[in-house]
């Protein structure tokens, strides 16, 4: 293998994809490849795809076309969720040399030396055969790292293709996950975001639990903060909430998917809870935390969502004590049971409902930030610089801006939150460093 070869990796989609791309990048680095940007005309281009975002095919085609324009001899590999779901469609894209499924993507280097004469080769096992868990964590941002602790899902919600793209739920055990977390600590990152498809399902095959994991992670030296990226409300137990409240390192920030504020729609979605349980989880968090940040996923325009159902969702979210919403417009996905529901919501109406909830989200985020003004919080500062300003996040996920100072990068400081600027960030006064 030529040690002077260059590889470019391009990631579409979620934090989980970014963590996996970083792991594949480290494999290439160990094999002597230099990592470059897509614009530099790499010898090998790896595109890690997503099935959740719209226009996956169009985005993939555009990136392949760009790569070939920069180097028409580039070896182009497409991996990820979209590659597992529609390998033939991707293999037919001019310039694609190989398509690897969920079970094969971490073995990409085994295929690189194949000639381009085999253009469009597909190596993808049936998703039922995807059973191995491959640990991953992101690199490139020495402040924050995404640590993959779980993969796959057993839930089969009626709108979702993830179980078809990633397979059944699986994870490593606590001991092996701790080894990965220690590698992250050695990299110098101060904050770890725990990621997965359904992380609350961690450890079930090993007789362990997500609670066991976070208790163990709380003892790791060198990492100052842990965030839970997203956890299903039915798996967010009192014990998990209570542990995080007294933890040394888990921050008061939860992201909890709701998807709909209508019980009737939740049942059609095949979710495993109703709104009363969801509201109970929010109330429980507020009982044991002071000013927690809670984010919510919600889908608008699901088949059969009437005006009354949407109003239920709007009213439920309006009354809920949460800080922000991630609003998704429903889009049809092949091989999902939601396609059997005949009452299709017109796309313009879906978009209108999305806009209403995004406006509600902005109002909630503003109100949350305003209630934090005057308080003293801890901020982990990041390396970015824009117009001589830098930013970081408080433990409860308030975005803070201060004048740029290189000495603050990747450091925890106590700050006083003073005002909200035109960008919607909180301006703060830097007080004192936090000793580890």
C-alpha cells in the first residue's frame, strides 16, 4: 500500500456517523494514509451516508461528482445507513467503486486495493446478520468528543428506517466501554457526549444497564463532563435522573424524543409511551435539578395527523418546561409501516406546521436563556474565533460568547451570564478557572 496516498472522508447525518467516520479515519492513518479535505483531490474518498435526512441520494451524488471532478481516478467508497438500505441505487452512481453495508464498513481497507474495473461493487450483508458492535469516538475537536456506546434498535417505530439500516440493538459491556472512554481522556477532550441509536438500551445482552455504564463513567479521570445525547423517555428512569443529579460529571442537559404531543398519533407511530409518561419525566428532572436544559425531538405531518392532533402537540409543547425543540418534517421512507396509513398530510401543510414549532422553539430558548441571566455558571470554551469572539457552553447548554482569548480554549471557567446578544448567545464575564 502506498504510504503517500491521501484519503478524504465526508460525513452526512448524525453524531453517531461522525464518531464512526473518525474511527475509520484512524484506520487509514494507521495504514499510512494522509487525511485531507475533499477539495484537495484525494486518492480515496469515503462518504458516510444517512437515511434520516431528506434527499440522501442527491447529496450522495453531488459529493461523488465533486470528488471525481477533483480526481477522476479517485477510489470512491460509500458506506452508512443509506448504503445499507439502497446499495444498488448507490452502486449505479457514476464514479462509485464500492458500497459497503453496516456489517462491512469498518473493513473498508481490505477492499481499497481492488481496481476500478470493479466499479459499483456491493459488499453488504443482510441487516439481520449485523450483530457485532464496533466502538467508535470522534476526533478533530479536542474540546468535545462523541463516544458511541450503542448501535441499532429493536423498536421499529412506524416512521423509522434505522433498524433496517443499522440492525438490532447491541453494545459492548461496561468494562470495554470504559477502555474507549479512557482513550478519549488521553486525547485531551474535556467533554464526552454519549451517542447511539437507542442508548438507554445499553448493556442488555450483557446483563448490564445504562445506569451501570454512567456510574462507571462518572469515575473516569481526565474527562470533566458527560452529556447524554438522546434517550427514550420510557428508558429514562428515576434512577438515571437521580444519579445524574448527584453526579460529579454528568451535566443537567437531557435530550428526550417526544415525536408527537397527541396520544393517538403516538400510538400510530408505535412509540412506547404516551404523553403522561413524557410529562412525568420532564417534571421529575425539574424536581431534582436546578435549571436543567431539556431538548425535544418532534415530527410534524405524520400520516393521519389532523389539525386537531397538531394543535394537541403545539399545546402540549407550549405548556412543557423545556428549552428547545428539534423539529422534523415527516417524509416517507420505503419499507416503513407508516406508508400503510392512508391519510397523507400535504407537504405544504407539513412545512407550515414545522414553521410554527420552530418559532415556538425560538421563544422557549429565549425564555430559557433569560432565566439564566445573572447566574454564575461553568463554561468549557471552544477553539473557534469569529469577529474576535469565542464561545462555549455552560453545563446546562447555554451558548456563551466572550472576547477571544487563546488561553481559554479547552478550559473550564466560572462565568457570570450578563446579557443576550443579537446572535442569541449569552454574553458573559469570565471569572475564575475551574480546577480539575
